[in-house]
């Protein structure tokens, strides 16, 4: 297989009619492999992904995939594109094999023999072979997502876009899905949007943090974590103290650890007695960026 080219996004901007600026001069260079778009709900991830998938027009900016001008050569892009939307909600009563065969026909694989080969290979690849005769309506969340990937892979894409694919999966399903994506990412550009830090931590060699339509960080997750080293401080607090701490210090996050509120704050040196330095993780990076602390 030839190596998938790089995806270059420059100054992409989109304001919806209601005035929401969903993309604000987004520029990213996305290499082959798994690329994580991390951001809270409403950050602009779906807008960005739909735009790359040629389903939506930006107001300005450009997208280049290898030699293709994505915003102008939509038909050519669609030939090398696989897309799993957030709301992949078609679960008719037909079984997985029939549905894939039907979708393969729509993709233009005219020969019945070729279709059968392609569909069988995909069912094995996404581990749904045993369930191929089962109606899609009876599929679990994880099986649905794996079916969604199978349909996105039908045309052997060089560019695969998956929007919030792990939402609603249980830990076992999530792991199986991770393994599948990791395997696919060896050859093609895979862009994965998520609000789940763990997805990016476990899967992605490169990532961007997006918030309010802007790129706050782009690079390797380890580099992001390293940049926070020595600057994250933690202590256990009483629930009712949270507001005081928020008023006084740069609070990154607060969460329950074994039922007790644990505060993470950002500071160049020990903020107050009682705090201990902790090794930052990607979750700290995410919340510190979103909170505008970096
Ligand atoms: P994400 O995928 O990160 O949750 P979206 O791209 O879906 O973010 O949304 C970004 C922002 O744009 C949100 O404020 C959302 O409400 C708004 N938005 C998304 N789609 C539309 C639309 N079709 N019309 C108006 N506003 C929209």
C-alpha cells in the first residue's frame, strides 16, 4: 500500500447563521497514524470533521490531502475517504452481511464475487464474522461501532474520519475498538474526535486540543504532558472549600478520588502549604488548556 499523504488544514473558519463561531482560524498538519481531536462538547470537532469529509462548507480556509484540494475536489476526496459520523444511526432489520453488501454496491463494487470477498474480509477484520447473520437492530453499542468502521473501510480509504466513536461503549468494547483503530492507523490517516482523554492517551501519537473553535495545543501527547511537569499541585479538600480555592488559585480540576474531593491546581511553584507536586497527565493538560491556564 502506498503511504497516505499528510492532511494540511489552514485557517479554517466557520460561523453558523445563529452567530456561533464553530471554527476560528483552525490550522493543523495531520500525518499518517492516529490523530486525536480532543475537546469538550461544542468545541467544533464535528464541524471540523464534517468539513474535512466534504459534507459542509467553511467560510474560509483551505484543506489539502496530498495533491487533492479537499474543498474543491470533493468527488476525488470521497473516493479515498471513510467516514463514521457521530450519529451513525441506521440499524435496520437486515443483517450485517446483507447491509455491507448493499453499501458495497452503492460504493460501486459491481461484481457480486468482488463484493462478497470484500464484505467477508471486512467482517473478519472487525470481528463480526460470527454475527454476520444477526440483524443490526440486535447489535450492542460496540458491535454497531465496529460495523460502522467496516462500512467506512469499504472503499479502502486513505483518510478515515471517526467522530466520537467510543461514546457509549463499555470498557471491553472500547478496548476492542481501540485495537481495531490502532491496526488501521498503521497505514492511513485516522482522525478521531473525542471528549474522552483516555481515548487520546491510549491511541494517538499526535493530537490537538480544540476549544471554542480554536486550536489550543497541537503536538504529541507526551510533549503536552512534559510541558506541565512541576506545575501541577494537588491536595485533598473539603467540598465546601472549593469556591475559596477557585477564587485564590488556578484550579485545573477537582474530582472525587475514593469519594474525597481532590483538587489539582496550576502553579509555577508550591502554591500553599499542604499541596504536593503530582506528575501531570493528559487530563491535566486538557483541563489546564480549557481553563486558559497555559
Ligand atoms: P463538537 O463536535 O465539538 O461537540 P460541534 O462542531 O458540533 O462541536 O459544534 C460547535 C458549535 O457550533 C456548538 O456551539 C454548536 O452548538 C454549534 N453548531 C453546530 N452545528 C450547528 C448548526 N448546524 N447550526 C448552528 N450551530 C451549530
